[in-house]
């Protein structure tokens, strides 16, 4: 069985005595993570316990820390994390299936850097076609800057951000690809939910699923200067599964690239879902050899739920105030439209602005599609 190692939250009195200050200035103590004879999750937890308020936790360069149990770190305040070494995740085991995370960081004013690596050792998961591994690193943080590190060979999702505010993710490399014929499926780069004021920038991704998945409860998120290879695109959603009510607003995707991706820029909601997607801007996004360059659908569904989806297909979340500005590049030979907007009859999409869509067609690329998009007759791209 997996053992869970958690830090208890610090008391309110201690929080008041520490005060709010700059991370670097506050980090006066240094705690170097020691090697354990059995499980380095133990020594990681010990180091954070000693330096969780105003300290620096250091993973030494040239050292590999082997996890055998879950690491859950909470109650962090004004902490630097110098990840200069390597954290190696455990081999595939049924005891890890359907877990939430391998590593979790929770707190305020966290700064993570160091150019180190988290190795997910995911190949055994891909070969077994087992898509139930935990997320590699889950973050619930406020007023924090997490960056300058890599995750390789993730068993499933790389980064999960939830219940976070004013968080910057910067200069992160995610590199996951199978070395066998079994693909590295469900290896999302970044999943975000129930968060606001999120910035993801200056990062390079090679993944087997969404480059970004912006989920319910997200307000004010900006992605910029992201290069994604082989993924499923810069996605909003999926949203509204099982009739759930969800909302996403104020999404910005700027100056980014998707190479050889299944999808480029995408908004996806489920039939029967409730809520809204609004104020979304994709600008200066380059798509190179992409199967579905621009796709907006309220008909997203899993193959095993087609009966439910078909019976609820007339309505979904409202999708409004969406801008696609200067989307360039080339379509693959998959034979899909460059622009495919397909919305519900009872909840049509509204207030779309599409300009500078200059994605080169392949020989089999059909005409663009705009179904149940209000004002589509005045959108030039809908008729090309």
C-alpha cells in the first residue's frame, strides 16, 4: 500500500508572527534533503518540516531521490525550493492506480527553481495501457512562482493546478514520449481548475494529450510563449460532463506554437452541460501540420457515453466572446476543416471574432464549418 506523508498546517499565531514578505528575503534557513536508506519521501518531508516557513529546501545537484510513497507538503509560507537534483518516481504498481498525485505542494509565497528533473518512469504504464497513474506534481498555491525544472516520462498528467491564485509557471520543460508502439496517452501537460490569476509562460512541451486543459472554475489565465509538440492543443475544457454546471472566463493564449498536434486551439464542452465559456482570446498562435487547427464544439463525448450525448445534444454551455486573431501555419493531411465551429441548436455560440486565419490547406482539407454560430454569415472565414 502507498503510505501518505503529510505536513500539518502551521497555527494562525505562527502565520501572524512570520508576516508577508518576499520569498527570497524570507528564506533564511537552508534544509538540504538527505538520502534515505529506504524511501526518500521520508527525508523530503523532514526537510520541508524544518524549513516550511521562511527557509530554502535544497535537492542537491547530482543526487537522485527515489520515492516509494506519496509526498504531500502543506502549510508552506515564504519558501524557496531549489530543485537542483533529480526526483525519481516509483515503478508502476497497482497501489498507485487512481491516486491523486505523486507530489503535492500547498502554500503561499513559494518559489521553485534549480533546473532539476522529476523522472516519472512512465514507460511501464504506457506499455500496459494503464492510464490510471496519479498526476506527477499537483500545486495549490497563492502568490507563487514555480519554474526552471523539467518533468520527463510522466505516467499520466504532468502538472495539476487547483485552488490557486496569483501563480506563475515559468520556464518549464515537459518531455514525455513512448519508446514503444504503445502511446503515452492521457499525459496532459497542464490541467488547471478552480483557480484565478494564472500565468504559464516560456515553456517547451512534448506530451501525449492536451498541451493545456483549462477546466471549470478558472478565471483570468494567460498562456504565452509555449511550444507544444505532438499534443492535443491549447484546450479549454472539456466542460459540462454529466450535465455539470461549470464556467471559464478570461482566457488568453498568446505567441505560442503547436507542432504536429492533433488539435491546435480548441474549446470543448459536453452535450447537456450547463454554464458558460466567455472572454477567450487566441492571438499569434502558429500551428504546424495540425489535424484540427481551430475547433470549437459543444458535442464533445466519450465513445462509451454516446447514448447520453445524443439524447442531450440540443444544448450545452454557452460559448461567447471568443476571438481568433492571427492563427497561422499548416493543416495536416487528416482531412479536417481548418475552422470547425459546431455549436448546439438551443445554445448557439455568439460574439465570435475571427481574423488573420492563414493556415495553409492540405490537398484533402474541406471547407470551413460554422454551425449554430450567431452572425456566421458576416464572418469571412466561415465561408472559405
